[in-house]
C-alpha cells in the first residue's frame, strides 16, 4: 500500500502541473504579438516613468503586483486554467476604446485600453475563477499607466482657491488673478509643479497597496482610496499656503519658494505616515481568509485547442484597433512643414529685414511655424508642443495669455545647465497652436475636432507656433528671469498682425 501511494501522489501532482504549464505557455505566446501591437504605448509609458518625477514610482508597480500575487498564491489551490474563447469577446469594447483614444490623440487612453486588452487575454486563457482569485494584483497594474495629467488645471485651480481662502482667513492682503497670487512679499505662481499631481498619483498607488494588504472588506478599501485622493489635495493646498505665508514672514517670495518641491516631498511623507497610522486600528489583515473556491477535478484540465483558440482570438481582436488606425493613417501626407514666421516688433525692439527675428534689450527673439497635414490626429501636435516646452518637466513652466483674446501660450524658461535649447544659454520658449483659424489647446474639444478631420479628410490644418527668446549679454544676466517673462509678454502682445495672423491663416480649412 505504501509503495502504491508513493506512485499515485506524484502522478496526481504532475497531472495538475501540466495544465498550468500549457496555459502559461499559451499566455506567453500570446504576449509576443501583443507586445508588437502595442509597443508604442509601452515605450511611451516607460519614457514617462523615466523623465517625469510624477511617475517615477511606476517602476515599482510590476514588482509590487508580483508580490501581491505571491501572497495570494494559496487562493489558486485546487484551481486549474479554464480557457474560454467566449471571454475573448470582451476585447471588442476595449478595441473600440483604443481606437477612439488613438483618433483623439490621447496616449493615456490608448495605454489604459491596451492594459484592458492584456487583461482580457489573461482572462480568456486562464479563466474567470483564477482571475477573480488574482483580482487585486491584476487591478494594481492600472498604475503602470501614467494617467492624471488632464487633471492638472483643475488641481491648480483648487490649490489657488485654497491659498486665497487661507490668506483671507489669516487677514493677509493679496490679489489673485488665475494662478498668480500677489502679496506684499512678492508674486507667487501656482505652476503645474505646484498642482500636487505627483503627490496624488503616488498616494493613490500607495493607498491601493495599503488597502489590498491591510483590509479585506470592499467598503474599507474604497474609503482608503477616497482618502488617498482627497487628503493629498487638501494637504497640497495647505503646503502651498504655507509657502506664501512663509514668504510673507520672510519678506521674500523667492526665499520661501526655494526648493519647495523637495520640501513638499517631506511634507507628503508626513501626510502618508499619518494616513497609515489612522488606518492601523481598523486593519483586517489578521482576519480569517475567505474560503477558497472548490477544487476543479482533474478531468477539467484544458485542452490544447481551447488554449490556442482563447489566446488566438484575444490577440486577433486586439489587433483590430492598430490595423484600422494604420489604414486611416495610410492616407496621411508628409510630416509637418516649417514655415518662416513674420514677427512684429514691440516698443524697444527692432525687426530684421525679413521680419524673422527681433533684437531686443538683452535678448534675441526668433520664431517658427509648423504646419501639420490636415488628416493627422492631434497626438503629434501635442507631442511637438510638449517637446518644445520640455516634455513632462513641470519646473519653470508658466502660461501667458496676451490681451485681446489671442491664443494662450505655454512657456518654459531654460538654463545653461542641461538644456538643449538655446545653444547652452538661458532663455524662454513659448508655444501655442491653432486649428481651423482659431486658437487651440490640448483639450477634448480640439482633439475631437481634429479626430473628425482625420476621418473625413479636409478640414483645418493644425499649426504650432514656437517663439524663442534667447538671453544675451550682461544686461540679460543682470535683469534675470523676470525681465525675460516681461519681454516675452510684450513680444507676444504685439503679434496680432504678424505671427498670429499668419498662423491663423495657415490653420484655416483647405
């Protein structure tokens, strides 16, 4: 009897291991074409993790998800992969979402849709019971997508509002114009870096880990996520208010704002620590684990045909989106065309004979226009704007809105160290866009308009204008950044009959 038992037990273990090996091989083979199909989304995500401090934590998401899955490995006891080609049909709405995001030029939407398609592949190959057992780690993968940039203007507005409220309560004399706060100590700008996005995204990722590790009830997990969103917003407003109040105490806005982002991370760490301590009395990690699903009989082991069909159908459906997009883009013309810009000189500046550059006190101003094909999506237009203003680096960025209802410009100051623009010298670059004869931002309305143009052909041609102010001479060094901003404001104010009129005409319907 003992000899028989020694033979039967390994055989049973081997019979349960083989289906897992087959399923994981099918899943791995499905991931290969998937990686080629959505290489652009993956590359863009990794580039954002690397260069943006708001998303550096994304490098930890995969190891954390793997750790969460390992901690839940006992939930797989008695389960075998149950591939289902029918579950692969869930890829259809995700494909539609990917195609809409691609036409709108929203990379975050494309990445979220690609992640959904990846999880449909896992679901179709492994089955719904295994995915339900691993729901936490699979859901945590959403933090691989660098989302949230669309909320920056709203976060800036919320921060400025909280600063204004705090100054009123403290009786500090101030004036607020949009994101600019003026007090007797100086002028403060609620820039994109001050919006708190990096704190909020990191807090959400940590909050999800904390909720999945320390709590089991859906209600408590949801409460943790709500607090991880709301508390950093309020804390960031208090941090920004503290900087303004400190500047009032020191009598210098520049002294108060020095290294405020670095100090902000220390403040953020304290906030996270307080959230952890507040949640510890309600922890549920020591409670009894939920009952495991019933074991699947060995006779339910997946067949190779079912695995191949599930993985193949999921990949084939995922490929529909990129295939349709490639067909639509095949009718595109050439790349963006640079057009010489005509600059109008404000008071104190002189234009060259061709009008292509301005000579101003302490600086030289030049400009160029990029005209995109009328059937392009807004994605390359937005990418060019980000590239010109320093990508995802929020530091030294600010907005300029000339009077008279002209286009709003996004500007960024660059310095000699580590800056590619301006030939290693300091200066400021400002960027604006036009579409169908009107100023255009990167919002949903502009993207939808250009998506429709890309589908029907014709329509307007996106135009991007870039104005570069290059600081020159000792006069510029003495005047500093405030002089550059004031000079750039004056230059842009004067461009109504020149650069703005040219860009408006080039962006009209064709």
